[in-house]
């Protein structure tokens, strides 16, 4: 069997911890960006952020570069 469980290789606990941290990181940034995109009525940004998982990169770009409301 040599490190196999049910035909799948075992994953190191450190790797699992990294994936959990990455998932939480993505959820936080995605939540903030979706909230702002919805509030600003940016439909296409909302759809893109919702569909694509980019480890927080796309939501961060949206928040800091595109989500600012134009001053009147």
C-alpha cells in the first residue's frame, strides 16, 4: 500500500493546513469584493468574482482599483 488509502495518496497535514488557510483567505476577500460589487451595481465584476477562484487576487484588484465610487 505504501502511503495509499483507498487508491489515493495520503496528503501531508501541513499541505492540508495550507489549503484551509488559502480557502479562508479566498472567502474573506471574495465576500468583501462581492459585497462592494453588489453595492456599486457592478454586475460583470460580481459575476467574474463569483465564478473565478484566484486565491484572492481578483477580489483584491477589484477592491483597491475598481470599487471606488466616483465623486459627484
